[in-house]
C-alpha cells in the first residue's frame, strides 16, 4: 500500500460468498484495513465443495 495515490487511512475490502469469508479473514490479519463489507460470507474447503457436487456438476 505504499503508493502515492493511496490514502492508507481509508483502506477497505469487500467480497461475496467465499470472498466475503476471506474479507473477514483478511481484516483479522491486516490491521491497515479500516472498513470491511462482506456480502453473504460463506466458506467451504475444497473437500466440502467437491463432496456437495455430483459427477454431472463436475463434468464427469
């Protein structure tokens, strides 16, 4: 964030679904984030995601 065009006091993040969950995780780890706006935060691991799919969903 060391860019002349960036106001480091006004950094935010947003994301939807898994991006919303990652927005929350980033805010917990990155103190420079001042505001977050997660939208329907939901997080799945790859294993959980694949377990919920059928072979047709996966193109098999």
